C-alpha cells in the first residue's frame, strides 16, 4: 500500500512525518531517513489496528510525478 506522507522539519530540527489519510498517524525522527522509517512502522500499526477492529482501510494512493520544462 502507498500513502502520501508529509515531512516537515520543526523549529528544533526534528523531522515530523504525518499521513493525512490516516488521522492521527504521526511520527518523527532526528533525520529524514529515521522519520520515514518510523512513519512506516506507524502506518503498519495503524492499518493493523483498523483490521483488528473491522474498520475500513483507506485506499492506497496512485499518483504520478510530472516534470515540466519551461
């Protein structure tokens, strides 16, 4: 499954990762790589919890990156 993850660096230099399609699914890390690894674990736990409670799992995203040359 693929989910869009927003990663921002806060005022203390910590990278915060959030998945908007999974409300409350937020993690962080000292580096961008650590934040990505941590949010992957958070997503897996979130989806596991939804499954255990019989709740629907938000669909995976499909997106394309388009490069435009001016």
